């Protein structure tokens, strides 16, 4: 059988080198490329169409969520394993919705990582226990909540992105949104970038106008009344 081809994406060279050194001790795994940024990862995915991508999330420029979305577009057969230090909702749900198959934390053992790579190559997901627990909690919460109608124009946005968009439309700055939602300003910037990308808009002003025109804010008012 052909070896499993892997692309390693992380902005820290020492992390990439450590992962590569271990993976290359496995006869059935071949590291075809490394990338230090999301944008570089997309280029390498186009070039190599790897079976598996090990994806860090927090990187300068294009982050791991954006890179995951783009790689699934340009190389749909590539299975993406998120390998990160973050296990909060602000990272888990956007990554899964962007197309990641598996979500692991960097405290994973080398043996567990290799097993996840082999499973991903077969299309099988592996989730860190903390991540699996959060996903199950979220599914239960969504099942027990009444349906909330969202205008069709925003169907691709996550619930958190919709929250951010509503606050943008209310005129709040990134710092104000961060305080309102109790998240970091960096996370807000990431959400804003995702919103603009998904809605094909140039800036937050256009996003605010679009939200009002498409009835998103009216939907919010109807829900509150």
C-alpha cells in the first residue's frame, strides 16, 4: 500500500520538526511538506493534495480555521486533524464547522497522534475527550432550545459569528464586542475576518449595512419581543 501522505502546519519550527521526526519513524507515513502559516498550508495542499493535514489553529495571518476551510475547498480529499493547545468553544466549533475531521490537543502522546493519522486516512474521526464532551453538551443544548429563525443570507455563519455580526451592526468596536462576549479581542478579529470572508464583504461597515438590509437585526428584535 502507498504510505499515508501528511502535511504539518504549525508556526513553530521546533514543533514541526518534532512531529516530523516521529512520524517519519513510521513505515506507512510520509511527510510530504511543512507549512509555517495558513496561507502556506493552502499552497502546499494544492501542490501535494496530502491524505492528512495536521493543523495548528493560532497562527499569524490566515489562521487554522480559515486554512482548514480553504484546504477543504482546494483539496477535498485531504482529512484535517486539528492539533492545538486550545480547547475552548471559540476554537473547537469554528474548526469543526470549517471541515476538520479530528481535534486533538498538543498533550497527545506520539502513539495517539500516529493512530489519529491512520484513522483520518480512513475517514475516521478522533476527538480529545474534553472536545468530545463539549460537542455533546452543545448538541444537547441545541436540541433543547427553541428554533431561532436566521435569515437565509447568514446560513453559513456560526452562532457566535451571528452574535458578533449583530454587535457590529449595533456599532460596537472589537474591544467592546470582546468585553460583551467575554472573549479576547484577537478572537473577535478572527470572527470578523470569517464573517467578511463568508459574506464576501470588504469591511465591517458593509457587514453592518448588510445585516440590517437582510433582516438579521429585525429577527433579533422579534426574538427579544
